[in-house]
């Protein structure tokens, strides 16, 4: 369960960050 949650959160955070700042 924890693994799935961490993965989901990581993917969401990555997407949000990429959308906000597209530098890098």
C-alpha cells in the first residue's frame, strides 16, 4: 500500500511541478 501511495504522490508531484515550471 505505502509503495503505491508514494508512487502515486511522486507522479502527481512531478506532473504538477512540470506544469508549473517547465525549466530543466
